[in-house]
């Protein structure tokens, strides 16, 4: 079993036998692109749509190594998302559109 705890919460979980094995860094931002932001060539952002969810689930699974479709669907119901894409290249070479989405 894996548990993510804050620094403040760690002593509580250690009392139950949990041991630290690494660190998680979480970054949060407003779902907006500042007007002053300079986007890379071919990049764009838009409000996330229901039609983006399947791609988000697939991208998330590749990133974390396991499927979190239920969690992502639940998050979509309670929040807004921002979808970004860039034509031309992806981390794996030429592409017609690499995308990333934050909820």
C-alpha cells in the first residue's frame, strides 16, 4: 500500500508502521494562462471539454504507470480543467499534436 502524507502528517502515519520511501512534489496553479505568457510556437490552451477526458486518462496512465480513470472522472465533475497542446513535436519525436491537461 502506498500513502502520500504531508510533512506534518508523516509522524501520525509512522505510528501505524508506514515508512517513507520517497517524496512527492505537487504544484498547483490557477487554470489560466497569463496574458504575458509567451507560448512556444504551435502551442495553445483551451478550457477542457468532456471530449478531452479520454486523452487525459490515457496520458495520466502513461505518466503514473497505473489507471486512475475513476479519480479523473470525479475530478472533472467538481472542477474545471485547462488543456494545452502543441503541434509539431512530442517528447517522443515528431507528432501532429502533443497535449497535456490539468484539472
